């Protein structure tokens, strides 16, 4: 069996330390320190305080900011609200997102703040009808270490991501609203307002709208959303305490057969005394009053209004499915709910949003730091918009009872085989073989855990049952490793992207010239030698 070999490219060390209302500018932590070396795409027209403006501090914006900060790019994150979103809405973290969180360095905290999905319990007229599993039961494997969703209140996920961003030297400007946005060939000018003071103008290389379904960025860019209303009856989501209900089950209350009563559910939120309530709502308030929430629970379940204690947060929303006509307008990008909105059925919205951030982050850095051509940024929409459309359709089918939660909702099968960045040079592969564009599986061979090898802001060249090329491709901060044959991969050379997908696959070191040609799409030799290496905890 060949000896394990890991090689890290030499690196230089760092040289330096929903709509608009009231506005304010308050930094909760310092920005990421400036890097030495030439910055490709640095905007003109005055000094820029950051390179990327991220509008919105939800899971999408915070995940993107963490990814940028660990790669040495300063994000300016602005959030119009005075603090983080307070509700539990996007509580289901899918296995693929757990993998992303492991790479971002927050998996342990996310696991500590959550728990597995409880077994479902159906009720009718106060009588238990029996238990059922909410998700298909799947055991973890060597290739897929996370098999089932993990429930974490959205506010807890956001707290974890914000803490990580602050560890990386970043922060969020809470109470800061985007009032204007303009761009030219050199950068983006944003007008920020808050606290009753004078507007503040900032200049950045790129801007990302991660500001939700009512995105100001999307409106300012004139980008339309196309979609449909999935359900004519709105939903209320609320975080409530109910001492009279056990926390061992996810309690489901089917609608009355005669249509006189709608659907409801109560899911215990891990490590809290709260339940997330979801129920069909025919009221008119965007944020129902506490007594309205109690009355709605009493009307849809056997629980009396008096048994409902604290109502910590509540909101209603229309169940729609819509997709932005485009995800990029010049130097401005849309991500998360700003680009796509889903039914909550199947737990896809937050997860698809985090995947957007994970796809975009490394590409922005490749252009800003590593000499990658601007055309690399076109692949963000080319890769993510079809995936978002697919997840949107899946969520809609699940909501309407035409599909079920299963392998697709776990998102481990998402692939980028049709991407212009995916190059498969091998021929005659058996059906089901791992190919370029697929998610790179985990595993442990020759003392190496592959996800540990991949973790961090770099490409990885993995030789499986073959030799590494004598001259690696000119990719900044490249890691290489050689392991024995592994059935999940077969044999060959595999270049793993920073987001865990296989970018290029070949048979052996004899294909190194083709690999070097591919590498020019994402970096230049100049980018390799002059860009300082990011450091991360």
C-alpha cells in the first residue's frame, strides 16, 4: 500500500494585524485587516473600506462573510435591523450544509445548539393517532458522515455564524440600511443610512444582496422574480412555550376533513423550552399579536389558549415559490432568499441559501486575490440558478403532497456536471462512477481523513491509486495528497474545488498538461506568486 503523502504549497505569511425604516451605523467588531500585495479589481474613485459589501446578516450573508474573511478578503456586512433575526424559522440543517459548516469551522457549535428531528405524532380531536418518522431513516457512511437533518433554531445558527465571523476579525453593522446602489466598470458605490444621521457612501469591488425575499438590492438592480403562489392560505410561524405538551414528538394536527380547520404542527426546539408552531392562518397581520397566536393554536389543535405561555416571536407569510430572473448584474450578486423563495416544506430554503454563499465566496476571492478572470464569476449563476430552480420545484411538490422528503432533500447528490468549470477527461467509466462535478466523498485512507484534507480555503489535488504529477498546477495554496485506491473514487487524479466539488478528473499524471490548462480558468501564475496566503484559525 502506498505511503500517504500530503504536500502544501508554500504560502506567504500575513503582514497585517427586510425594508428600510430607521437607520444607524454601529460596528460590533473590527473589520478584517488589509492584506499586502496587489489587489486585482480594487475599485477606483476613492479609498474603499472593504472589498465586498454583503447586505443582510441572515444565514446567507453571515456564511458568505465567514468564507470571505477566512480567505483574507474584508467583507462589510450591513443589516437594517437592530440585531439578528429572532425567530426559529429555518430550523432544519441538511447533511450537505453540515459539511459546509464543518469546513467553515462551526460544526461543533451547530451540533451543540441542535438535535435530531423527533418522531412525528399525529393527533385528531385530542387523541394520538400514532407515531411516524418525519424523515427517511439513513445511517451515516464513510463517504457521507452526516446522514439526517439536524434541527437548530435559525436564531441559534445565526449566533454561531456571527461568533465565527468575529473570531475571524469581522463584524456586522446593525441598524444600517442600503439606500442606494450604483456600479461602474471599476466597482460599486453604495449609500448607507442610519440613526437619523447623514447617509454614508462606501466604495467596494463587489456587492452581494443577501437581504431576503423583499430584497432592496434586487429592487435597486431591477431584477424581477418569476414564480407562483404555492398555497392560497398563509401560514403563521411562531416560537411558543406550552408546558402541557410533551417534547418527545413533533406534533402534527391534520386539517379537518370538511375543510373547517387547517393544518398545524408543533415541533420542540432543541435546548430551549419552546416549540416552533406552524399553522394555516386567515388573519391579516404580518406579525400576529400574542393573543391571536394563542387563539390560532387553540383553533387548530386540542391545546387551549390558556395553556400557551410565552409567545417569543411570530410572523405570517405567504407560501410562494419564485426565482430571480438572474443572480448577477455586473458587480452585484443575489444570494439566498433574495434570489429564490421556497415553501418551508422539505427544509430547503436556508440550506440552498448557504450553498449559494459557499459557491460564490471562493470565486470572489479567486478574482480579487488569485488573478482569476472576471468570467469565473459568471459561473455562480450558471451553477446555482439551476440548483435553486430544482430545489424550488422539490419544495413545492412536497408542500402539495406530490413528493416526499428523502435523498434529494439531504442535498448530498447535488452535482455540477454540466458546469463549464467541470472537466472530465476520462472515458469508458462504469455507470455510477464518480465524475467531475460531483461532490467529493469523505473517507479515511492511509491515515488521512479526506474532509480534513479538503478543509480550508484551497484547492486539493488528490491522487488515488496513481502518482501525483511532478509539476502541480499553478493554483495558489494548493494541497496535494496521494492515497491507495478507494472504491468511492476508483483510480485517478481529482482536483477538488474549495467548495468540495470535483473540478477536474483524469487518469494519471500523464494528464497534467490538461490540468494546467484548466487551472488558468481560476488563477494565473501571477496570482499564485503575489497574492498573500490567507490564514485561518
